[in-house]
């Protein structure tokens, strides 16, 4: 049987990776395997080899054409992965020149997802999570601007549904409720 392709998105610091890891653990206990893929890591691998950037958080400031090339190559490589695939990425990327679509037509054509999940939570919770994470160079932005980004992601997700016929699912990853959000994600993936 053909594998399922699920794309998981959410603004930086919303806790996507944490929810994904918890959900995949639950699924594994039920005998369901997903390959977990980080889109940004595929892009970064190429960008670092080409000596374009030194850390992954520099990629969103690159020239738009360069980001597109990295994005295209990542999508082509990820499309080759067989089985059930869960792709951790962004509905839109906040660049110095505005929002960049994370899943434009040339990416969607490669990936053709069954489901796009939007992981969301309150803007002030995201702000606090970013402030307490020193492993990444997260954008310094206020709650209003985080709210705008989350709203924009919902809007652009509607366009992705139109282009692919995929379903769009919002999951709230609230403070102290990881158990709830990861259970919800596991159910979506099942
Ligand atoms: P992440 O680790 O998920 O925050 O991703 C790191 C970086 O990878 C992001 O800040 C973006 O520059 C880049 N990236 C990830 N997914 C995409 C995408 N679908 N389109 C463009 N850039 C992306
Ligand atoms: Mg992440």
C-alpha cells in the first residue's frame, strides 16, 4: 500500500518537534511506523556544503532565489522517501522581506500531502518558549507579530488545500498539555 504523507507546520517555538516525537512514540507502541523528516535539515545540508550558511537559522535571510533553490532540492529528495512520512516544516517562513511560502506549487507537486497539520498555541506562550530556548537563534518578535504569523499560516494553508485536495488540521499545543496535543496528532496519523 502507498504510504501516507503528512506535513506538520507551526511557527518557530510552538513545539512541533516535541509533539511529533511524542506522537510517533505512541504510534510505534501501536505498531504504526512513520519516517520523521525535517525539511529544514534537508535544506541546511545543501546550504552548509555549499558554504552559504553556518547555522540553520541563517537560511531565512538568504536571497529569495537561493531559498527557492534549496527548497526545491529538499522537496525532490524528500519525495523519494517511501512509506509513511511525516514532514516537519513551515507553512510560511518569516523573512526580512516578508512571508515566504513554505509549500509553494513546486514543493506541493513533489510532496502531494494527504494532510497538513498546523500546530498552534497562544501567542504569549510561544513568546515565552522562544525566550527560554537558547539552542536556536529565534526571531525576536512580540506577541502581536507572532499572532500575525499564525493567522497568515491559516490563510496560506487554505491555498494549499485548494492546490492538493489535502485536509487541514489545527492542533493546539498548550502549555502543560503535551499529552493532549500528541494524542491528537497520533490519531490524525493513524
Ligand atoms: P526549522 O528547524 O523547522 O525551524 O527550520 C529551519 C529553517 O529551514 C527555517 O528557518 C527555514 O529557513 C528553512 N525551512 C524549513 N522548511 C522550509 C520550507 N518549507 N520552505 C522554505 N524554507 C524552509
Ligand atoms: Mg523544529
